[in-house]
């Protein structure tokens, strides 16, 4: 099954809610933002809640207690689908990246298992629509930081099989195969004291992008260094996904 591509966001978010009937449009008026929002399948691409699942034993049915994401908040915001972020803090979990990644992925599945009437795992655009028709939150996942694959394409494929549908090539830490904006000084990007790749991506890094393209996993370039950013744009065979505007860059990106 192919993953959600960038174009699917445009399709999914414009589908009308089966439980709502849009009023007849007034020829002289335009729909308000609130009206559009209420009629759309709203998809959010990043929530760090899995850390709370593990470290705080948080449950989506619980009150927020300082957080921002639970079932009540999702319902209030008409949230149809959430990409739960699988983020492994690189210093705290050094040497245990894969273990922590798997535990975070499992924590999302556990929430779906605890609340089958309110949440459903989703792996495609069709799954999002199906969950919406059942009035359930569609749960997807994205890995924030390529260090989670531990320099292994088989692990990347395993994460895809488990439901990961995007990966940020780097977080604020560089990997052996891609450079992060978090460690490179934009005023001195070629500082020899800071390890960096020659072109922003090593040959293995390019293979990671190609394999993500082949799988249908979105390539997220939110935290990467300039060279990695531009090299990824050049080699990717599918539109990339900048969840946030890259710092200090003005490049025109493909419409997604």
C-alpha cells in the first residue's frame, strides 16, 4: 500500500464531512474560514504527544494537564487526522535510538487499542476518510530525525511497515549522512570544526531519500542544513514536505 503523498493532503482536506450538509451558497458572499474549517477533514502533521504517553503515562481521554492534544481538544478543533511525532532526543537516548523509536510507535498503537471507538490507525488517505466516516480520529505517525533509522535502510522499511508515513531527515542534530541546521552556523557554514557532508547528503543519504520516494514516505526537510535542503530538492523524485519554513531560506518550494 502506498503512503500518503503530498497531493493527498489537498484531496483529503477538501472532502466534505459526511455528517454535515453545506448550506446553499449565497452568490454575493464567500464562505468564512470557520465554515471551510467545519466542512473539511482537518489534518495536523505534528504532535509530540507520544513522549507523554511513555514518560507521563498520559492517555488521550485524560484532561490536558498542560498539554495541547487530547480527544476533547481534537473534537473541539474538528481535527480529523493527526500525525503523532516519533521523536527521540539524541543525547538522552544515545545508543538506544531504535529501542526508543519502537516504544514511541507502540505507544500510539496502545492508544488506538485502548480507545477503538474514538481513534483508528491510518496508513493511507483512504484510511483517513474511513476513520472520518466512523467519527474517529485517524492516527498516523512521522519520525522526527533520521538518527532513528540507525544508518539502516531495512529499519527505514520496517518503520514504514509499522505505519510511519514521513521522516524528517535530521532533527537539530546531524547524522552520518545528512546535515542539520541546528549544528551549522549560517554565517560560517563550512566551519571545519563542525562535521558535515560534502554535498549535504552522502551517497547513503541519497539512498535514504530514494527509498522513501519508492515506499511513498514523505521526505520532511524541516530541520536540515542549506546544502541538505537544496540537494534533497534536486534528487527527490516526489515533492518534499517542509512542515515549517526553513530558517533563513527563500526558495520556492513545490506546491503541496
